[in-house]
C-alpha cells in the first residue's frame, strides 16, 4: 500500500483545484457574455430558423414613456441547455441554479468602473507626499514619519515582522463584480507562496487593467481584516479617489459609538463625500488566542494577554467601517433647506444613480478571528452597489451580535454563581462573605460596568439602523439615500423586491440584538442583587465580629479596673513610706508614728475612693465641692466690697477737693462719671442695707438697681462692673435663685474679678 499524503499535500491539492475552478468559472462567464446563437429545443423542429438574442440598448432610469409588458422577460430569446432550460448569466456552473435565474442583464449595472494601475513606486511617492492627519499618522507610524519612509518598501511588500507583534494576522477578500452581478474572487491572480501583504497588494493595485477583457468589473468589493500599516497605506493610495480615506482613518482610530454616516452627506463640498455612504461599528470583543490588538486599540497589557489568569477575560476595543462609493455623474440636484446652508455655502447637493459603477470597502479591526468569511461568493448576484453594501453591512450586524453574545456568556459564567451553589456549602460561604482581597466586590463591579458598556454598544447599533434605514429608504422614497427616480420601471420594481428581502433579514438580526439587550439588562440586575447580598452577608459578619471584640474590650476594661484598684491601694502606702524614708527623720518611736500616719492617711483615702466609685458617693462629694466653692466665692465677694468702699471714699475726697478749687474747669464727662459713680455707690449701699435688714426685694426693683449700676459702669470704669456683678450675685442669693454656673467658671470668674480689682 502506498503512503497516505500528509495534511500539507492535501491542502496544496485543494488550493490548486480551487484556482483551476476559479479560472474555469471566469472563462465560462466571459463566454456567456458573448452573443451566441440559440439552440433548437429538444422537440426537434428541424429546419426551423435559428434566432439570436438581440443586444438591447440599456434603458435609462428616467425613461417612463415606454412600458413593457409584465411577461417581457419570458419573451426574450435566451440560450438554453440540453434540458431546454434557459441559461442566464447569473446561473451557477456547478448546480445550474441561481438566485435569480430569470433576471435580465439590464437589471444589473452595465457600466464598468474606471481603470487604474499602481506599482510600488506610486505607493512610495504617495506615502511621502500625502499630508496625513493625526489619525493617519498614528496608523502609519511604523511606515512613514514626517514624509520619510522608515523602512524601504520592497516591490512585493515582503517584510518580516517581529515575533512579539501578533497583530499582523491579516486576511482579505477582494471580488470583482461583473455585468451579471456575480462577484468573482481575485485570489487566483496571487502567486503561490506570497506573503499576505504582497497578496493583498496584488489584488488591489489595479482595476480593469485588461482592455480586452470580455467581463469588465462594474463593481469591486474589498474586505481587509486586521490590515498592517503598509496595507492601510496601499488602501489609501488605491481608494482615495473614491473615498475620503482620511475620514475613514479617523473613524477607525477615534473612540466613538456605532454611527451611520449616510444622511445629509450630499451637501458636502467634497465630491467623494457626496457620493459615499459610511457605517462605523465600534464596540468590544474578546481577544482570541495567539492574537494581539493593534497598538491604537484599547486593551489589556501585552503581558496579561499572553499570561491570562483563569478568572480573567481579555477584552479589546474593536472597530470596522463599511463604505459605499458611487461613480459617475449626479442624476439629481437637491436644495439644502437647513439654516446652516447659507453660512456653510452648501445651498445645493447632488444625488448619484444607484446603478452607477460602485466600490464597497470594508476595513475590519477585530482581534478575535470571529468574522465571517463566506459573505460574498459567485452564487450571489448584486443588481447594484447599494445591494452589495447592504449585504456586507448585514454580515457586520451578524458578527456584532455573535461577539456580544460570546462576551455576555463569558461574563455571566465568571460573575453569576453556577448551579453547584445549591449543594456546595463552602461555595455559598465563599460567595456570601467577602475575603481580604475584595475579590467578589471587584468582580461584581467590573461585570456590572462592563455589561453596561455592552448594553450601550448594542443600543447604539440598533439606533443607528433605525434612524438611518427607515421605511422610506426601503421603499426608495428617501430624498437623499438611493432614491428611485422612476418607481414604475421594471428594474426599480425588481430592486425594491430584493431590498424588502434584505429588510426582513435586518429586522431579524435587530430582534436578536433587542433580545440580547434585555438579557444583558437582566444580567446587570442579577449582578446588582449578588452585590447587595454580598454586602449584607459581609456586614452581618463584621457586626458579629464587632460584638465579639466588644466582649473582649469589656474584659480588658475589668482587668484595667482591677489593676487600677491595686495601684490605688499602694499609692498612700508609697506616700507614707516616702515620708518616713527621709534621712533626717528622728529614729525614736519610728514604728509607732509610722503606723499612726499610715492609718491616718490610708483609711480616709480608701473611704474616699470607695465612695467615689459609686453613683451616690459621686453625687455627695460633688455637692460638697460646690458648697465649698460657694463659700470661697462669697468670702472673695466681701473682700471686694470692702475694696469698693475704700475706692468710693477716695473719690469723695477728690470731689470735695475739686469743688473747693473754683479755678479748675469742669469737664462734662467728669461730671457724668462722678454722677454715675454716685449712683452706683448709692445702689450698692441700698443693696447692702436691704441684705442686712433681711428684706426680699422684688425682681423688678432688682432690675432697676442693676440698670443703674450698668449706667455707672458705662460712665466710670471697670470697677463699677465688678460691683455690679457682686450685687447681681447678692440679689440672686436673696431671691432664692441659683445660677447654673460650673465650679470652674465660678473659680475663673472670681480670679478675673480679683485681677480687675488689683488693676
């Protein structure tokens, strides 16, 4: 038996067969595009004249004068196969079937795209001379800087990237769409063994470069996934005449939500923006194994991506742009009725024909390898550029739903407890009580916020679709977005039917996104409940520990109290021993007087400490202390009264001396001061006489006397203030009122009065 071929040999054979199939398929389409005589039917009418399918003039979209019958397609003579079935340009070579087997070629775009050809010299010149904006400079920072190439560009763009750079894992899908609407892959022109950058450059560097081709491209679909910087520069060169590539680079790099740039672009000053429609996707995805996000994308560090913990989800920002450009001249002129039109000089705009030659560009930056690769193939037929654009956009919607769903499952598995919780008590305790590292608090916070960001991303996608593709767009009645100028023409009717089928697919994926939005919202509520339960369980545990610590604190307090009592017991003993331990004490009868002194000091001290340790004893000694302070303050008041009398006698003698000397003038202020002093002393004498006689003056009379004293204070000096306070205390004591003043305030007040008197 012969040896079985290895996997590499099988892949090589498969690739050769695929290339042969694509070449044969292209030849078949080119042959079918040529006029061929019709084949007689199998019924065998010999001698019947053969007819040829006449080539018909392409009908204008604005031509409404001539109406064809509904069955005009069936009446056209077409080539037929051996079974008598008509062979169309859109039929499949393998199965003989097609999506639209009875569709006339006039339903498709017939005008080819303008041709171009670029080489690596054009690429070098473009990179050095074009003024890239800051977003383009960030994307191409490893290729060009300040108009100078960092590394020389090889003619085949062959470059070996460093091993640690894992974000150059590019993929591509480039299709040329012929007049039959079938997309044919350009991978057959790529040399075997070419590097991925060289393969992409080979596919995009020229368009309709063969003037003798029987099947020129009327549209091109270019899908580039995870492009390297040099490929981004090549796309900028080849697509900049159809798209504003600086705008697309800005949408890739700038952090923003998903948004559709399709409405009101017709009034721009840039013709490229007028005829282009852009849809941007911006959300987050899980980084795949062996893949690294691009340097300008938000993600975890490279070290964490390479060494991922078991409880870590590697998330990265991902983005994509899907753009459509229509070539040719505008078919309608619009008037801008907005307020900013005159200010921005955009009074008029242009509308381009949906059946004009077209480009569809899709740049994907998803570091996960979850994108669909079977979006376009030769079995599908696109009548125009908007249909190809919508199919590409539909694939992006489906990929977004898959990425959101996978990310939600990962987060739910990490955060939400498994079903083992019902049987595993250790797991329940682990989830109910927080550990020293706050693991679950951090996890719940991260999961709650991440799901919130995901929910906002889904809402942005849904809102962008609903605000852009309204019912009037699907019906071809929108003012600026692919309007149908002749709604009754067969081509527009056919396109409207195909658009309605696309609408059903979009509505289905939008419902799935809505359902996922609700699931994420429910997941956030569940995480919030888990977080609250964790907080409650941890709070109860901490409260229990606080009670235990309080019991320990109480025991420690009892121990400290016992130690204090023992210390208090030895304090008087220490005092007595220190006194009798002096060297100059007489030695006679030492122990007798030592015992007497110890008993005299210790017994009252112990009684005082014992009484102060009880509530009643504390109240008793507090009352005695206040009585003692009142006695001291009353004694000091009497001393101050005697000093005031002496001061009055001095003032009286001075007044008599002034009255005896007429040469001295009198100052009104001195007169007022003497008058006030006389009034003050009169009031003071009256108060003392009433106190000595035992009279109880009413509160109103006391108030009058105090008022007089205050007048004397304002007229004389601070001595009257001291006298007034003394009189207040005396009157309050006589009336039986007790001023609520602490003993410290009384003592400090007495000191202040004494200081004022000494002054």
